[in-house]
């Protein structure tokens, strides 16, 4: 069977009552209360995009300076912010300043959550503001310590924590719970545009973008089109031709421009330029 491990030092965190930090893993459940004094040096895996295949994560931000990105949404976190991360949703935490960073993470197996709760949460977005008058989080450390002090088995702790976390999710399903509006819903699209603009001299394909952003072609295409109203490779071609126009206007030969933009044959560049700009590339006769 599983076992639980506790960290030692107690940490003060203002209005939050929990003091002793802990970590508990059992039967697919993973619950922890964490404090990192120097988060930029931690090198933790949550700095990178990742997802959980078979669990729902509730993330509670208790202090520090950080931003969370969930799929195509992001939020600079404030104390009391919650994120509910559904299975397979890509997410990461970005540390903004190297100050003590404190958070709780509750990962529940998908099978633990009813379809009704999961469906309601999917429709609300990932970010919530935790009301100060609701005490689930405030007493989580004390709740865990009480179970352990009484010598309960891992199975009992599992059931107890699971009941508390299910109650949290049910609470978040209520219509009057405040859902936080994220800074932007186009994080992935913004990052793709930046990547394209920084790599116009390279050959950019859908395979390139999928490898860079760890998403499927259909997902990238759908998100990009929903945000911009155009197909992603159309955007790539337009940006390349904008640069080509600039280079040509500054005296570059069309054939040299084609090579600098990673076109393997001039005719492909010529067709792309005409399709975007409506005229042949200046200087093409002197290629």
C-alpha cells in the first residue's frame, strides 16, 4: 500500500491558517502543500508545459510572484487564486520574481469525479477567486495532521481528503462563484506569432510548430483560426512576404530574398509573393 510523507518546517502565511506543510500520494491521488524559498533555482517540472492524463488538478496560490498558463489562457496570480486543470490540459507556472513561492496542489483521479461535476467545470474556465469566508483551504493542513495524529490508514486519509476536494469542486460548480477573467485567451497564438516573427528566415511548417509547441496540428489550427480568422500557414506566408517586401524595397535581389526566406525554388517564392502582395516581386527580372 502507499505511504504519506511530511515536510518538517512550519511556515507562516498571513491569513492562511495552515502551518505544517505535507505531501500525500495514494492510489492516484497526489496532495501537497509546498513552499519554495528560491523558486527560480528549483528547476521543477511545472516550469515547463505538461499535462495530467487521468486526473483533475486543483491548484491554490498562497503567495509569491507567478503566472499560470492553462492551454490558451493565462493569469498573473494573486493570493487566493485557484486554477482547476482538467485532464490533458497543457499548463505551466512561470515564476516572475525570485521570492518565496507557496501553493497547494490537489490531484484527484478522474474516476473520483462525477461526469456532472467535470462537465460543469469545463464550461467555466480554469481560474477562480477563492472567497475568504470559505474555509476549505484554511484548514487543509490541520485536517491532514488530525488524520495522521489519529493513526488512520492511507486509505482513510485518501477517502477523507477526497471528500474535502470533491466538496471544493462542487462549490466551484455553483453559479455564484467568482470566475476570474484571464489576462488573455490567446496565449498560444501570441507565442506562435512571436516564434514565426523570430524565425522568418527558416522553413516553418506545421510539423515545425507542432514540435515547438507540443500540440497537434488540428489543435494549433483551430486555436489560431478562432483567434485570428485566418489559417496559420497563411499567416506565415504573409509575414514572410512582408519581410520580402521590405528587403526588396531596400535593394535586395528577389532571388537572394527567396533564398534568405528558405524557399528552395524561386517559382514558389514568386507565386507566394504575388498571392500576398498582388504584384510580382520588384527586381525579379534581375534575379
